């Protein structure tokens, strides 16, 4: 592969936007463990999930066998507003690193939400509309998911109620206002509007919140409000299914120009962008057609993969959601208040957890100051200010490229640039002012969350 043979930005044609989602579970020999009813500890049945999720999304959640799922026409029409997204050759970053490695990134920030989250938000809003619902509830951490869902709900003219983790609600007022501009009702979590929120505030005065807490509030409101259902922006099987458009487009672009990646890297919080990016490549790996080194990158302050336990746990702090078998730090784990880099969820996608458990992918944990070092270098060389979450993948890509510099190997690295960081300037301000610090939980700190993992695993 010669550099001159590859455009700096590889754009696909409109007719190359995927028309089907790829369900990686169809090719997994070891399927993800089923969701459990928290009351009976038995696998959840369709009818038990109906009060929480949309019917069609439940079908997608439970389907381990259908490999290719058709994308409805209305969703394809919406995708055309911002897809296909470019695969970009990071020539300037390569030059700055003086590495023989070739680095590419799939850029998902070319839409108003500024991230990949819109790929699933529009699908979930569509199915809610098709079911005749009045609206949906959700949680959001850094704000990308809430922003994306508010856009999608506005498009289909349904209500959107967002519980935003308190620390992000306060640090990112402009992200909050984008959601409100699109018609969403945004509430700081934990709030005093729900039973669970009031309980958490009473037990943890001054808490900065967590995704597990915000999920509990959103589910409570959905279940108690007629005509509403809860939707989730990561972790669930259905979300990784919708996000597979990222990987399908990446694979199409690679095949078009003869790019054969050696290493594929994605940031990992709950797993939506990583799962979407790697899906078709992992499919080839599972079928024995090709091999890739796949790396999940998580924050050292919230290390689900690298220091968590593979076990059944609650998806939320209030213990009202189904239980999932995943790598988890315990549903009661709340990241340190100094953590500004996103990826704050206590657990990981059941799909990715099973793949990691089976040795089909790796995981690394990186400290947030090193993440912002990498994000800043990327901004200064490639011209895009990355979201802090994306900075984790950039960090690992740089580290792998520097290893190539030491060894002289010309490996091809692809990573996911999940979105832009223009609403994350509070975190960049901390970094630039040198007030940003790192927090790596001690074993004792993690033990508190791990001790709360349910007895079903004992």
C-alpha cells in the first residue's frame, strides 16, 4: 500500500451507506449471557421487558441468530443527512510522531450532536414512533447521547426526557442547552423528582451522580408514565447492532483501497462505539477469515475491563433494571469527582464482555492527563478537537504507533474518533491550567463496589 494511492479523506458514495445492520452475535460461538429478571433471576421474557423497552427493540435485543437486519427506509433517509462518514488518513499525526505506522481514524463527529450516538438514537426514536408512543426517557453522561436523542425525537415529533449526570449537567451547560433547543426536558441527576433520586441524595449528600443513578431515574419515570418507554445509548445488544454502520462503512472503505488493518482501537465506556467499529472485523475473526488485534481503551479511573469482575450485575444504581453478565465494577461504583474524561459507566456491553472473556480482544486503561496530552497533540496536528472520550482511543493509537517507531514495523492502525470536544471545554480548561489530576482507584476503593455485586454470582 503506497501513501500516494490513498486519499487523505476516504469518502464513500451515498449508495454505499449500509442498508443492513450487522449482528455480531450471529457469529459468536459463545453467545452473551441473557438478561435476567432481577426478581426471579430467570432469563427475561419478551413480555417482561415490554413495560421498559419498545417492542421492536426488545426483539433486536433478544435476537442472537439473525446476522443481517434490514435498516428501515426512514432511518436510511435520516442517515443520509450525515452519512457516510469519512475514514481519514492521519498523515500529519504520523509525521509528528515520526512513525512508520499508518494511522487511520473513522470520524463520527460530522453531525450536530457531534458524535456517533445519533446512529442508534434515530433508530430508537423511530421504533418508539412506530409503536405510537408519546415519548421516551433516557440518561446521559457527557451529553452526547442526550443531544443525539433529543435531535432524533424532534425529527419524529415525540417527547424526550433526559436525566443528565449532575457533574456533566454543571460542567456542560451548552450541551444541556442544545438538548433543550431540540425540545428535550433535561434534569440533573440525582434529582428530587423521583423516588430513587431522593433516596440516592439522602444516602449520598452532595453526590456528583453516576450513569447508574441517572438510568434508575429514567427507568422509573418511563415505567410510571403512560405512553413512555426507556431507551439507552450504550451497553445493550440493540445499540451495538445500530452502531455497526460505523464498522461496515470502515470495512467498505478499507476494501475499496486495499487497506488491511493490523490493529483496531476503540474507546470503551459502555461499548457502543467500540462494538460498532469492530463488528465486521470481529465477524471475520470469529469466522476464521482474517485476524486483527482489537484493543478496548478505558479510563484508569473507571476500569471495568481491566480491574472489574465478569459477573451478573445490575445496570443501574437503583437496582430496578434487568441484570446483565458483564465486566463490572459494581453498580454502586461512582467515579471520582475529578474524572473529566467521560466513559463513566460501571459496566461494559455483554457482547464485548463475552468477546474479551474469550480472549478475542484486549483492553488497556489510561490516565486522563495522558489522554488529554494525546487529544491536544491530535488537535494540533489533525485539526479536529476531539471529545475526551475519543482521546482514549487516540492515546492508545499513539502508543502503538510509537512502538512501531521503536521496532521499525509498518503496521496499519485504525481507531474510532467518536466525536468532537467543543462542548467539553471545562475539561480542556482544567488540562490547560494544569489543574487536572489523575485518580487511579485503590484496590480498597474498588472493593466497595465489587462487594455489591449480587449473590447470584457467588
